[in-house]
C-alpha cells in the first residue's frame, strides 16, 4: 500500500516570503505615488499663489500710477487757478517779463507789514476816543506800558488765565478786573484776599470804581503800582 505524498515544509515558507516581498513592493509603490501626487498638488498651489501675487502686484502698480496721475492733474489745476486769480487781480502783469515780478515782492511785503502799525496810530487820531494806557512802576521806574482796548475786559492776578499777571504772592489768582464803562475805565476787586487800593484807599469788593488819569492802583502788598494815563484827542478848531 502506497503512503500519501509528504508535504514540502519549505514551500510555505517560500510562498510567505513572496507574499511579503510583493506587499512591501506594493506599499513602496503606493507611498511613492502618494508622494508624487502631494508634490504635484503643492507645485500647482505654489503656481496659483505666484500668479495671484503677480496679478495683485500689477493691480497695485496700476493704482499707484493712477494716484500719481491724479495728483499731477490736481496740482496742474491748482496752479492754473492761482495764475487765473493773479491775472484777474493784476491784468497788467502779463505784459511784464517773467523775471521782473519777484523783485518788487519784498517791498510789497514790507509795505503790508507796516500798514497795520500806521493804521493803529491814525485810528486814535481819527476816532472820537481817547487813548488809555497803564504804566507799570517798580521802584518809581516804568518797567512796562500797557495799551488798553476799550472793547476788552482785563483781568489781573497771579493765575495763568488772566490778561495781566501781577506776579506777587500776596495777590489772588483772580484779583481784580478793569473794564470800560461809558468810555471810561472802571476797576473792581474780585473779592481778593488782600484787597485792591486806588490812590492808597481800599476799594469795596464787587463794586465798580471809576478811574481817572493819574490814579495809582496797587494790588494787595505788591511793590508794583499801576498808573492810569490818558492821551486825549485834541479838539478840532472851528
């Protein structure tokens, strides 16, 4: 009786090795394919990103060029408007050469700056008003002369928000105020701590005191005195 054929034990080992080899090769191939696909996707994305940046750069460049062009146009329009205004004010300027206008400009500016000073002097001579001033005396020496405007109410004290600072510790921050009533100066003590005197006599707080030329005002214990002076307008003859 014949015995059954014996199985070869090495055949299974060989088959298992082949299977492993094939599986490893497949896995490697699959990994390489996935890697190639990832690289290809990345290249496409980078290319799209680069194209997008280039388009945005072109758009920004065009915007900048357009802005520069608009600026130049606006400057040209402003220059043209200024030249038109100059021509309207000075129609004879066109006949003069281009080099001549700059020469008289400094003279015109000097004349313009000197006009207000002359106007101030002539205003007191022409108006029906007197020119009032305050002479500030320190040790019987005039240290400052203040020209008064009748439309302004002046405040005195050692604070920062006053018109005329007294610069003495005995004075209050808002010590007194001076105002023109019926074209004449009047002074009022604003309930100061150490009071205000006119010609050596203390005045009543919160009550207007009429002043005349030559009156001497002293605030608290300050060593400065404020003397009222008036330059009356000469009466016209006739």
